[in-house]
């Protein structure tokens, strides 16, 4: 009998899921807790690095020229409330940066110490650097080597257990699900967070529409990279036990829960879906509208949790 590490539940359901991002011919067994609806891989692959090849999405760099960097900096400062007319004009050219939408209500000073856990090559940190933040650290054990950009941004090839210091803002964007020991990881975040700091955890959410509709073809199941996936219920149980209070929850799922999952239903790996999957403008509009509706009812397949110490 397997006891759930989150809620202590004793009833679970076993199922198998294929690796579908790259189309490796392998299946992995998962267990679903029938009490809190969390999912976990039964046995972690011995060579997990194999499933994070060079073309894995978070390892890609997004390089911009100098002029574009300057313009993006003004756009970002406007979104954060630190710039005016010119920045506003630039938002008509480029959409609001994703990372800016996460932090604009936090009123972080530019000297705030910021940590991004599981950051890949630091896409979001580079955006923050463009905005004017300069105490930036990223960590990721799966990158090939550490990266240093002047004295303002470092991305280290290391695990959270090797990270020291105290941070005003810690973010973990779709990285917690890659950790098997959830409580240990969140406890490290608790210890690294300043007493008045904020942690942002963005994760896929089980027991929502996409999981119920697509089952093992749900694109964010992502076997075997996702070692543990939470329901809203299970994450709240764990966060409270660690010593956090949840100040805000924002569901932010997108059309991807439909397009990616429908590709898997047809047996098409994610890496080949751009070539082999086509959706009409009306279909995409329907997916976008449905994602928004699901988010409003906490049924989208991913969410942002803002955590503070109790």
C-alpha cells in the first residue's frame, strides 16, 4: 500500500503514460491519490538527464539586439509603473511581458534580490535584467554550464539544496513538477525567502478539465519529466504544512491545453506538432475563450500561487 506524501491518503490509482514531447518509445507508471488528486511517478528514471536534450524548451536563449533591449526596458518599466508615455506606446508594439504580469502588483524595488529556480537559460531573468533589476540569480541543475552576465545576473548549474542567501522574491515557473521530493523543495524555498518576501510557484494543476477530458494524453502530464503534479487542494495542503500562507491564486492556462493534448490523442509528439497539426482561426479563438472561462472557474490546467510566510 502506498501512502500519499502530501495528505496521507491510502487509496490510489495506477496508470501508465507515454513520453510524448519527443516521442521516445517508453511508458512510465504513475499513481493518483484519490484523496487529494495529486499525481506522482512511481519510479524515477535512472538517467533523467536523457529527457532534457539540448532542444528542450527552457534551454533556448532569447537574444535581442541593443536597441531592442532598450525599447523592451522602457516597455517593461511602464508595465511595472516606473515609466510613462513612451513605455505605453511600446506596449502597442509588443505585448506585456509575461514576467511583468506576475510581479507588477508586488512593487519590487530594482535592487530586490530575486531568485529563479529551474530557470533554464534564464529567459525570465533576462527580461527582468532588461527592466532594470540587477540582483538576479537563477539555478538549474540540468543546464550544461553556469552563465554570468556582468555582475547583475548569474545562472548557476546547481540544485536548490546548494543555494544560499536570502531573497525578496523567489519564483519557480513550471519547475516544481520536475522535483520528486515536493516538501523538501518547498522547505528550501521557505528557508531562502526573506521574512517579508514573496514566492511565486507556477505549476500544472490536476483534477481540472484538461486532465478529466484527455487523461494520459493531457499535454502537461509530460511523462517522465513531471515527477509530481498537484491539484489545487494538494498544493494548498503542502504549502500550509511548510509554513506558508497563500495570498493569491491566479489560474493562467492557455489554448495549449487543447492543442497539445489533441496532438497527443493523434499520437503526434509535441516536437512535431508545428509541422503536423493545423487549427483554424475559429478553432484557436474557441480554445482561447474556453481557456479563459476555465481559468475563471479554477478549472484551467495551470495556476500561479503567491506565497508568504505565516
